[in-house]
C-alpha cells in the first residue's frame, strides 16, 4: 500500500499550488480554479486518512465528507461564475485589479 | 422522531424559504403589479415563528443532541434568538429598499430566509462536517445577496470580492478540518476533544499525527475569522458592506458575525479545550490587531456606511477579547463567554439600528456621506436622537447596551490577568470615540442651509424604535439578559470533558 505520507505530500503540494494561484492571479476565473485545487487537496487528505484507518474502517466519515465537498464545489463554482458574468456584463473585464469602485 | 421538535426553528425556516420560493415561481400577478412587500411580510412572519420556537428552547434543561449532529442547548438558542431578532428587524426595515431597487423580490426573500436557516444550523452544529456545510451554505447565499443588484456596479463588485475572499478562506478552513480528521479520527467536537485530552494526558506516547493539531487549528481559525471579519482577514468587509444592498450589509455585520462567533466559541471551547494555553494567546493577538486596524481605518472615513463597516471590524476585536478570557475551569459571572454573549446581544441591536439609520438617509437623500448628516437634528430630530443612542452604545457610554458589553469583556480579560490586552482595548475604545462623536457633531452642531425635513417610512421607524429600546434596555436593566447569558455559557462550559 502506498504510504500515507505520500498522499499527504501530494495534497500539501496541491493546496499550495491552489493557494498561490488564488492569491497571485488577477483573472477571476483563474482564482476560481485555484480555489477548486485547494478543495480537492482537502479531498485527497480526507480519503487518504480514511483509507489508512485513522478511525474504524466501517465509519465512512472521510469518504462521505469528500463526496459532500465535490457537490459543494460545484455549487460554489456555479455561484462564482454567475457573479463573474454579472461583473463582465457591466464592465467587459474580469481582471480583479480593475474592480476599484469600492476602495478607501 | 422526537428529535424533530428540537430543530423546530430550522424546520420553520426551511418551509418558509421553500414556500416563498414556490409562491414566487407560481404566482404572477401581472407586469408591474408584483409587490415585494408581501414577500417581506411572509418572511418576517416565518422568522417570527422561528424566533418563538427558539425562545421556547431558551430554558432547555439539558443539552439535547438531535440527529447526532445538532446540539440544542441554551447557548445555541440564545444566539438564535439574537440572530432571528436582528433578521426580523432588518427585514421589516429593508422591504421598501429592496422593493425599489430590484424586480426579483421573491428570490431575495427566499435567500434571506435561507441565510437565517444556515446561521441557525451553524450555531447548533457539533460536527465539523455540518459546521463546514452550514458555513458554506451561509457564505454562498450571502455572496448572492451581496451581489443581488446585478445591474448595479457597486453591488456586483461587492459580491465578487466577497466571493473570492470568502471561498479562499473556506477552502483553507476545509484543509484544516481534513488535518484535524487525520489527527483524531473523528469530526465530532466531543470526540476530538476526548482524543486530544488522551494525547495530552499521555505525554510519553504522542500519537503520530497529533502535531497536526496546531496547524489545523490555525487554518480553521482563518476560515472562521474571515466570517467574523477578524484582522488580517477583514479586507473584504468594508468593500462588501459598502457596495451591497444596505439590508444585506446590516445582517452581514451583525447576525452573520454573531453566528461566526458562536461557531468559534463552540469549536475552541468544546473541541479544542485541551489546547487552551495555545489558542488563547493566538486569539489575543488577533483581537489586538483586529481592533487597532479597524479603528485606525475608520478614523479617516467620510462615508458613514464605510465608517460603520470598519467600526464593526473593530467591534469584532472587542468580542474576541471575551473569547480569549474564557475560563473553562470555574464559570463565574465575569466569565469571558458571558461577555461575548452579552456583547453580541447588545451589539446586534445597536449595529442593526445604526445601519438602519444609514438606510433611512440613503432612501431620503441617496447619499451615505457624512455631509448628508449635517444638521440632522433639525431635519429629523427623532432619527438623529436614535442614531446618537446607537453611536454612544458603540462607543461604550453607560446607560447603553454597549457599555455593559465592553464592561464584561474587559472585566473578563482583567480577571484572567490579560492586563495588556485590556489596556490596548481601552486605548482603542478611546480612539473609536473620535469617529463616532464626529458623526454626532455633524448631526447636532453643523448647520445645513437648505434643510428640509426627511421622510422616514413607518416600517423603518418601527424597527429603529425597537432597536433603540433594546439598546437602552440592556444598558439600564442588564440583569434579565445576564440571567439568560450566564445560563447559556454555563451549559456550554459544563459539556467540556
């Protein structure tokens, strides 16, 4: 069996990539992609911890939580894209640096 | 089936939200005849029913675990009563505002009820899956409400900014939860606490993943701190409050914040009890940065709505001070948790009131700038008087609720020997007085030549009056609220293993 630490390292790497993407990119859709990566990093963690038996095996908490997160990520992406489209319609840009009506 | 009775407030709100939604889809009175006010009245009705259900649970004898993931106790019920009251007052006052600006009132009030449902679930949840889902439910609905006026550039910018900051914060929190699951093998707060107590007690044999506990705690704090607008996660707050529809800003700065603090309190006091020595100083640092940043930024605002946004960041810092000073060992009257609850109660009515005054001015003269408030005492004496009460309460002057809130959190900090924390809090309260009093000065002592009397809608006046009465009531006669508060915090603290 692949050791737990490999999964955790993969998840940590994915999380860091996602966080970097979400913080460094100026395109709102690219930020959304970074956020999705972060959510999936947590999914890998949950399933890996479950597989390596941190709790009793018949307790499916980790798996079930991961399924919830997949559904939730879809809902979040839908709302996020809707907001991005609303902004795009008004100003023809989705560059977050140009969202500067509210400042001070 | 017996459990259903215990989650009555949630069921009422769910039915209410779906009912308003279906009504909006099914019933079409013809173009231009749709009245958002009837939807508002329905929402207020369902919220009132939920409020009554929550009040009935205020004197529950023992904490009851419903459906294994919801703890119904006095703590949760008190916060629910607070939240629902704020939502009702906001709904009544905001009906006309939304009616004038949007054609989709049915959707707005559906989301409004759903947001109340999400907050209600969040404050009761005792399992991190449910905590996460409720917080996300609350967040996603709030993103939509903040950006609800689609054609308004300010509103959709506010919505998008809130969305981007918010989903980063909640993804960070989720990663923290996944680490916590790995460290303890459970997501129930009680089991997590028990697992940590075992690890701490048995220092020889620290289990493999216990070291993940502290990073996990910080990551979760980042997510919840975002909802409560703690520094350094508060940057979204001024922009979002400023740009979103004022009724939405009102609940985001009060009810949603109260829910976030309830979740924070339950997570740290119940789940992380073994690590109190670790989290108390971290929270103290957050508290200091939050109040200082909030107050310094508020000082240079000329827009009253934005000033109130920064002020609500600073208030979050004071509330957090109470959480630092929680004594899990021997609950006393001066306990930090009492301070948190009393502060939240007083703050909710005060800040809802303050935002409603902003809404009244926005309706009447379409401006939130401080110049619009000049000579308000001549143009609308009652409005000016009530705003003065709210501003004094936010400053923490005696005879208002804000005074007792501050008194109890500062008292708790001093009792736990956080003298420096209390001292910095006092200095901050002094700084805050400048910008609150500046508005009072504008209202009373500057003349506006083209002064005309303001027309304040009846519904808004009623809400404002209730807020004023509640603010003064807590300030003059706090013992009634204090009884509920201390029962609530004793019940939360005694479940600590």
